[in-house]
């Protein structure tokens, strides 16, 4: 249970909300799928620096380091992809000169500068896979979730890393968003997760129902294997090829999956109009006690673990957050998580088993408390002294 009432106090384990933006990185806007080229964003113009500035504005206004699913073939400066089997429709004839210009340096520098707002994740090189000139969906798995050979995957990951390096980025991504949601999991050392982990990927965000599953996930929304956490991505609220979209989402899970074009305007000068609509909607909807914006993916993962596995119950004069159902084999769960408390009156909190990292009360009397469980503690206890005082006829004075 993620919500409990104790007299006039309600405690919530809020669901995290974390936006991810896929298909970032194209320079060309054209959807090439009818010509055996990639599905790009079906956008009416070339992309430009303003399209990245819009993403940074989005992240900054939300207070979240958002995740970007990058496609990097059009950032290739050194014909790296000529030697990568299946990476492009042109094979050995691959040439990216049309996308080489001052915008590469300018944008790379901008992304370095905004690294605290925008986390570059892996989506793919060209998103799809080419066999004898024909395009197949998608790069790392086919439509049936059959994984491409480990060597092909390794070659594609290495090429992604080299293109990043050639553009001045030294770190390989930690986040992977499988292109076209074709993926597989549950086969342990034979899984793509094993290969991804070797390369530095720590989290995969995808739709479990679309993936080929060799074994059931640990939980229907969250799983892990070979040191890689998998989190349910959910369905995109807007089709990938709809530009300048109006904000709308059912908050059905922790991940808000959007595509770059959804957030951009055909006139880049109006990008902020689109972005600001989404920001306003997300800020308004996460004020309540049931939801919380996660400040980065790590916080999202930890909060999702608590949201899916945590239990709240009353014991004596206290509320217990019981985390014992969270399996010890789960990676990356240690660290702080959030509670929200709704009450007509708030007083000092007395917590056993955890350190209070932050404690913030908003105008709607909803209190957001960030707790760091002490080493080895799986039951955190909240004593509500102001409730006890009231019982004894002493109203707590703020
Ligand atoms: Zn995509």
C-alpha cells in the first residue's frame, strides 16, 4: 500500500515522474522510411541548437536532469559507420558530409555545458538495421525481439562510443532506450543486458509487453539482470511523429516518454511555447501527494523501487515504511527516497531508522520529506509527536 491514514495525517509513497525524450540527435527532419532510410522525426525542417536549448529549458524549469535517447549517425565526423555492418543504408558508401558543419561543435559545447540538465542516453546509431540495403526494424533486435548477434551489438555500441568521443564526450551513456521498443530480457548471461553492462549501461527503459521475455520480470513494472535495471517505459502519450504537441498524459507509470519532435515547433523561435505548456502541466500535476518529479534517473529508480515494493502500515503510535519486500538482489536501490505527508497541521518529525535529508512544506499543507535509511535498515518508523501532543490536549504550535 502506498497510502495510509493515521488520524488526520496521511502518508504517501509517491510515484516518481521522470521525462525521457527519444530520437534526439538527428539533423535532418525527413522521415526516410519510405526510401529505406531511417525513421527520423518527420519534422518539417532541419534541427538546430534551439531544439537543444528547448530541452535544457524543459529540464531546468522542472528541476530534473532529463534523459535523452540519442541517435548519433548524423554526428559521425570520421566515416566511422562505413565499417559497421548494418549501421546505415549506404554501407561502405556511407558519407555524412551533409551533416558536418559548425553546428556540431556549437551543439556539442552546449550539451557539455548543460550536462547537469540533460543526460545523454543511448538510443542508436541510425535507429534501424540494414541488410543488403534493405531497412529492418530495429537496430539491436528485430521486430520479434530476436537479438542481433553479440558481435553486431558490440560493434554498434563501440561505434556509438567513438562518435561520442569524436564530438568531445568522454563518457559512454548509462541509460539505454531500445529503438522502436524491440528488446529482450530474462536470459541472463546470454542477454543483451550482459553486453550492455560491459559497456557501461546501467538502466534500460522499455515496454515490457513488447519485449521478448525469456523469463518473467521480477515485478511487472521493474526488473534487473546482469547489473542492469529495467524499468517499464509505458505508452507514449503522443505519437512519435506529431510536432508541437499539446500537453496530455495519464500518469500511468514513472516514465513520461516523449519524442523530440513532440516538444518542438516548426519555427524554432516558438519552441518555448510548446515546452512551457508541458512544464506547466507536469508541475501542476505533481503538486499533490501521489506523485513526485524525480530530480534525475537515479532518484526515479530508487523511488520506483520504494513505490512498487514498499509497504506502509500503522504500528502503535507510528507509521512504518516497510522495505523488506524490495529484493536484496536489486541493483542501485541504496540512497534516499521520498515520502509525502498531508495534514491540516504539521510539526517536527521524529524518524527512527533514517536520516532526514530534506523536509519541505508547501502552501497546500503537503510536506515532502526525503529520507536516507540507515545502513541495513529496512523498516523506517515515523513518530508523529504533534498528533500525540494533541491527544494529550497540547496543540503543537508552529
Ligand atoms: Zn526512437
